[in-house]
C-alpha cells in the first residue's frame, strides 16, 4: 500500500451506521475500531422504538464515553436513512466534526419479517429505502468526498442470505450485495476497497431461547456468533493487512449450515 508506514501511525476517520443499541453488531464494531480510529456513528431511535427490543436513547452517550476512553475522537449522530437527503448530509457532518472520512461501515438495517403473500408495497419500499438506496447514496457521497491516500479507502457492508419469509429484507440485502461489488470495481481507481460481511445468525435481541438453541446446533463450531466476532473481521478489513481483499462476500459464521 502506498503511504503505508505513515498511515499506520495516524488515526483515520470511520463512519459506522446502525449503532443504536448495546447488543447491536454496530456497537461492537464501534468499540473495536475505537482502538485505532476516530469514529462517527449514526443511529435512529425512531426505528428501534417500533421493534420488540425497543430503543436505548441513553446508550449513545455511554458508548461514546467508552470509545473516548480508548483514545478515539467520537461523534454520535442521529440520522434517518429513509430520507434520501440524509446520506450526503451525514458524510458532510462527519467531515465537519472529525475530518475526511477514510472508511465507511454499513451496519444499519430495516427488518420486518414478511413473505411473498403478505409483504405490503409500503414495507417493500421501506426496506429498499434504508437497506439499499441509503447504502448506495452513502457509498456515493463517501467516494465523491474521498481524499485519503491511494489504497486506504474502505467500504464494508453487512449483508444477509435471508430469503423465504423475510422477502423485503433479503431482497434489499441482495441488491446491496451487487452495489458493493460494483463499488469494488468502480472505486478501485481511487484506492477504495469494498467488501461484504455475512455474519450469520447473531442474537442481538431478536431470538427466542429455542431459536438460539436450534441455530447453535446448526453451526459447526457449536455456538452462535457474537457481535464481536463480526467486529473482529471488520477491523481486519479496515487495517493495512486487509487492503488486498476487495469485492468479496465473506461469511463469518462459524460454519453455519455446514453438515454437522
């Protein structure tokens, strides 16, 4: 990588979306990255409040303090990604608050279970607005403003292979996969890599004990993944050592669905 030695001694600015709750994958990523990076994170309590797990508005300040204790400059930002004006505004707010964004981690999601027969047009559009359109617009705004050393830009998006009985979520994540893979090619001349991480089943508050046991039994390593299992891989992809990985969909799931 060009400028590698110099960059290793600096804290780059990372924007992470979807850091709403203590048990979220986004929160684990934020904590892991705060060791070596300055971090802006976005959340949207309005969505979390509609879900069974509920919102945790007091958590954002608590997380920011934990990250600052690790040496990071931190910028929490409330952001409704269903609004098409939000992505570009979010990138601008991070630039104004912390400096140019060098890495973008997309861990936000809109997810409400439904299938072929019972998905409404409104629900379908809501999933694609947040999971797909907002992700494209964030990548676009990030690339338009990227001014870091060649070879140091990073995009990592969390994806899923859900399909049946989770139609709008799975379809919107499938479209996200294609956008990120396109970014891996189209943004490579700027020195930006783009990859996807599929974490498999991780209980962030949505599993029943019975479902958790069933999914653990389907995993070769015999347990569910944790948010920090995903965060470890994201941290590697954002490191100098991860710079040669580009355009990949990486499964970080302990061997979920392998024959056991």
